[in-house]
C-alpha cells in the first residue's frame, strides 16, 4: 500500500513510501510505524510496517 509517512523526529519531513505487512483496514492516520530497508540493485529503499 502506498502512503505518506511523516517522521516524528523531524516534523514536516514526509515520505511517499510503501507500508507493508498490514491490512488496508488496519491503517489509520497517526498510526505508529517503523522503518526497514530493502535493497533494489544498488539502492536501499525505506519501507514501513506497523509498529
């Protein structure tokens, strides 16, 4: 699922990213998430999952 994630540590910094391993019905505004990284060739992509 594609989402916009704003970092708590730096308000105003937002990522258009993927949220993985969460059902669409479980996602809500303000939901705590944690980052993990996936390597695609020589690029590391930030992906998020439910905390």
